[in-house]
C-alpha cells in the first residue's frame, strides 16, 4: 500500500457520488489502469484544521486497511490501488457492475408486475416471474454468505445497505443451488461490498447485531416489495456460516425490540 501526500481531483474525473463524508470519482487512465475509482474524504469545516486533517487521513488509511483485510480473507471487495490520504484509489469494478439496490429493483419489478402487460405471452410471463423470484432468493443466499465471511474476518461494516453492495447487472447469471454457495467456491462472490468508511474491527455480538439490524431496516424501507423470505434466507445462511451466530442472532432480537420501542415511544 503506497502512502503519500494529497493531490487535487483532475479535470477528467467524473463524480459518481457525493455523500456526507466523501466524494467518489471515476478516474480514466490512472497508473496504467483504464479506469479507477477515487474516494476523496473531504474536510469538515467545523473541526479544527489540524485535528480535521489528522482524522481525515486516519480514516482514509483505516478504510484501506479494512479493505485489504477483506481481500486477504478472500472476500471480494474493490482492490486498494493507492492511499494518497485523503484520497483512496480503488479498483473500478466495471461498467457491468451495478448496485444491489438497482438489481433488486429490476428483479422485484419483474417478479411482482408479471401480469401487468396483457400483450405478453402468459407462459413466458410466468417463467420470467418465477425466475426473478428464484434470482432474488439466490441473491439472499449470496448476501448471507458475504455477511458471514465479513463476520468471520472480525469486521463490522457499519453501513450495510443495498447501495453499498455491487453485483453483476445480470446476477446471479446462472441459477445457483445450495452447493454452489459453498464458502470455498469463489464463483459465489456474487455480491461485493463497498464503502468501508464506517467499518471497523469488531467481534462484539452487539455490534454485529446492529450491523444486521441496519441492513434489515434499510432493505425493508428501500425495497418494500421484497418478500419476507429474502431476509429469512439471509439469516438462515448467516446462522450456519458465521462464527458466533447464536449469540449475534439472540442479540439481534434485543436490538429489534429496542428499535420497536423507539418507534412506539420515540
Ligand atoms: P460509495 O459512496 O462508496 O457508496 O459509492 C457511490 C457509488 O459509486 C456506488 O453506489 C457505485 O455506484 C459507485 N462505486 C463505488 N465504488 C465503486 C467501485 N469500486 N467500482 C465501481 N463503482 C463504484
């Protein structure tokens, strides 16, 4: 991992997203690579300039270390190409890769609206609808596996949403069965986690449970048509594959109860 001082975004960079903590750029022709991603953490004007500079650099380096730990642990994430704090240069996952959010939106639209268009052939509509349902559940299995791998590496993500997960635009390209979801099979890395800006090393059941709870809430609010089997499948796979899952899932029950109380009583 290289580390040196700051550079300014170049004129040919295009903005992919602007969040509360960072801007993400697409950079053409960087260090011999056709396209890379540059994640630029920006300074917070309300913080003292020296402290701000130190924090921004620390967080940039911490994110890089966690991504490298994932890569070493065989969890598919964007490769860290260079750390030039406050800019992190990452592998661009490619034009064929989209967010899980976008992929689920397409699949759920197909699964739910299969009988909306009267001109379509009924048999093919039914087939594409049930294919879409199976693909949604295959993605749930893949997600359960990815979360278990992250858990087993001793990392909590801190911001698990379907926008922080990337998949091939046609994923899963083949109908996966249970055996294909073996942890040793790399083809399973259908879902790739991104944005480790809030991630940290932790094996605490509470922090793991909060990670899962944030994911549950995000999925339900972003994808209201998601079938309940999706989350059930995620948790089923996680239960089998994640170390310490009993304690984490017991804690998840408590976190959910706290969440419900907060909803009722504010
Ligand atoms: P982020 O702020 O890290 O969640 O990224 C914002 C958006 O940029 C994501 O929703 C993706 O569409 C895209 N993106 C981020 N990282 C990558 C990457 N390594 N390769 C391709 N696209 C990315």
